């Protein structure tokens, strides 16, 4: 192995690899990023968007299974499962009130009972109820 | 001689096809990959829990809580829905849970999810924070009673 070959193999080839990766990393014109890059503190002058979960489409489950027959009550036919969830949650409040009657304060128990009965009536009355069904919860955060 | 080609952009979509076109005139906040992540997170957390998670990103006005609650009431089925309202310009996130959703998602759990989300947001990762927050919220809510998910 001559000196030239040694230099080629041990110096030029590794350098070529380094240079290749450097160029792929830092040279512009690579993958273009779509969308905005959010930096905290920059103004946000985009249209408000509201993302919803995809509707559970009709062929995914059988037609009779927990499905409302009220055609047109909802755009997606998704309210069937949700209104059956109302009944289940109404049962859940009964369990919860009987369980937490000994532990927590009576005011929270009373509010949950009220919310449960309201939810049940909203579920029994057909059609989407625009009125809020009780106290709202949640949290707030800033960064 | 060359002259400036004076052409106005026009949309050739009809009344039927125009709402389906995603290539023109829409604000691309997120890339397709990020949109896919958001979509999967929203859809899967909603299906697992039976609650309805929606995500609003935009300005919330001076009274952020009131505006978020208005939005929450405007969406379908407010009692069972959970709204994540994020205003990146104001650096505010509001989580609004409906009456029956709040029973499965107590405020303390929401605050914990909000904390992890704001942690990601402050480092500039909107989508990652949202996805992790949704994961945390849906883990807390669990499966609905009587649902067979597997």
C-alpha cells in the first residue's frame, strides 16, 4: 500500500463521509417544512380552527346496535352512542353518590346529583340540547 | 418583447367540489404529518373514552374562559364533550369539560394535563403537547361503562 493509497483510505474517505453528512444537514434546499413553526411569544394571526374527532361511521357497527332511529338528529349519527353513554353515566352518578356520601362533602354530592338528573332528562328529550347541561369543569394554563 | 403575464388566480371548483378542495386558499398551520397526528389523537381518545374531544386553536379574546365555554356550548353534545381551546398568541390554554365529562375527568386531572401541555408549548412544540395532553386526558377518563373496546 503506497502512501497515496493510505492517505486516500484513511484520510480522504472519512473526510468525504463527514462532508457528505454535513452538507445533508446544513445546506439549504432540503426538506421543506410545511406549516408554521411556532415560537412562544410570536403573534398568532391565523384563522381559528376547530378540529373534531372523526365520526364513527355507520358501517363500522351493526345498524340496530345502540343506534337511534331518529334520522337527522345528528349530522353524523354519532349521538346514539353518546346518549346511551348518558344513561350509563346517570347510573354512575347513583353509584358515586352512594359511595361518596360518607367521604366527601355534601355540596359536591348534591351538584353531581343535579348534573346527573339533568343529563338524563337531556338524553330522554330527543334532539340536541343547546343549553349547557350543568356545571362545567376544566383547567387553565399559560406558558 | 417580454411582458408581465397578468393573470389572476382563480378557483375552478364548483359548488360541489369546492368544499373538498384542500389545495387552495386554506391556512396551513400544520403539516400533513402533524394533522395526521392530531387527527389520530383526537379520534382515538374520543373512541376509547366515549367522550368527545375537540380542539380549538385560535384567538380567545380578552375573556378566555368565557369564550372557551361559549365554544364548548356551541359544539355538539356539550355534556359529554371536552374542549381544548388553545390560543397560541395569548399563550393560554383552556380545557372545558362538560357536566358528565367532568365526572370522569376531574379538574385536577385536567390541570395535570394542562401542565404537561404548557410544558411542551413553551418549548415550541404545539402538536406534541396536544397529543400528549390528549393521551393523558383519555388515560384518566378510561373506558366508558359497558363499552367493549377489545
